[in-house]
C-alpha cells in the first residue's frame, strides 16, 4: 500500500510518500511553503483585476493578499464556491467590496489547497511515480454555523466526537460534513482527481503522530502538545485513548500559563470556561492521568521545551502530522 500524506499548515505543507520496502526515515519527504503562502505571492505580482475561481481553501496569507489587491483599486470578482476562502459568511465577503458570481468568465486566478501537478513533479524528481492507494490530508477548519462563534463550532465537534470515541485515529472524514467547508472542499478535490482518501484535523493528526512516537519509546501515559503558529492543542493520553483535551490560541500562551494548563489537564481539573474565557477554544476532560512524559510537536514547540521533550515520529518532528495520517490510513483505510 502506498500512501501520500500532506499536512497543510499556515506556513508550510509537509509531504510524505510511503514505501513499504523502506524504513520510514528513508521515505520521500519535503517541507514546502503552504499553498496559501505560494498563492499570496502570485497575487502580489498581478497588476490587473482579479477573476477568481476554484475551491474553498485555507485563507490566511492569500486572503490578506486579495484584500490588499482590492485596496490598490483593482476589482475582485470571485465564484461563490471559492468566496468562502475569504469569509465563511458570503454576505461578509460582499461587504468587503468583492463581487460574487455563480460562474467566473475567463478566470485568471485559481484557489485550491491540493496541487496534484506539484506532487507528481515532486515524486518524479525523486524517481518515483505518483500513484498512491490512499491520499491522506490534514488541515485546519474551524467549521461554520451562521450566528455561532467559530471557536464554539470547532470545539463542539471535539466534544461530540469524544462522546462517541476517545481513539484519535477515529477523527477523520471520508464524506462531506456540511459544516466543515474546507474539509468538504478537500474531499471534493480528491474525488475530482480520482483519488481514494480522507481528511482530518491537522492538530489531531499530530496527536496520532505523537502517539506513534510514544509507542515507539514505550510510553503509555503522557501529555501530548502540538504548539502551532495559530493554535495549541493539548491532550492527555492513557493506553492509546484521549482522557482530556484543550485548545488555545498560541499567542495568548506563556510557558508558565501552558504549564498550568498541562498540570490541570493531567489532574482533570481543567474546565471549558477557564480556557474559553481566556480567548481559547475550550477543554473537555474525562479523567486524570499520571503522565510519564510531556511530548511536544509543532513549529512553536520551543515554548515548552524546558517542561517536556520533543517527539520525533519517523525521526523528524516536522512530519509528525504526516506520520499520524499514515497511522490512520493503516488502521482505518485498508
């Protein structure tokens, strides 16, 4: 079984292609600028009105670049499907001065998270064909319910899913959700490309990667942290199952505050209100744990370095999410 894994973040997209004949450390991999970063640079070079088509994708840099283009005096027209890259609420997009149409005639800019031609070229450079049996994608999606805070929408998903299962490998989608617009867009792109695959939240994919590393070093009870550019997710794990979870915005955290959150997570005293009222997403804690270690991943992992240790699944902290995706594919898709 060949699996192509891609973990799409705000700054980078991390690629990994499995080969059952090789050790994980020898699989073809790459760390590239994220799709939104690359597309933002393209927008900056365009000196004409934008006619945008495509899919819903991660906003961030490309959204900012499109709005800056508008401020320069250029007109921006976008298809309704792609418009939710700017804002989930179409009316808000219109209020920004962007024209939304059913069909864009002669588009000069295309939005999408998945670049199939790029992946084929990447594998060709490595002397391999791009022909995965499973296409596994991780990205982040807050979810959208009109009139509801996206912090609540996102965390509600975690709470409801945890009532059904505490196995992080179950947190994936093969069918459209109806409220995670970016996940649904990814699944549509996979179908259009003729690929069998799934999508899951990048933070949970990282948890699965950390769990893989914990098993490798013989740890059964631990705290896992993914400290990202935008969000920090903490989980308490015992015997492969989630005992508690919290998510916060990284910019509001200090090493001392994060240490306190981790201690309360372990003792099962952390509450939803404590995290949410501090501008985080929330917490859901079921039982206490006695962690053998605190294992850390994510681009801002140095924030907690003196209180834990880095996880190296597959020998590389940068592919933590990809290894998590592989574990899900192995367990759930074969």
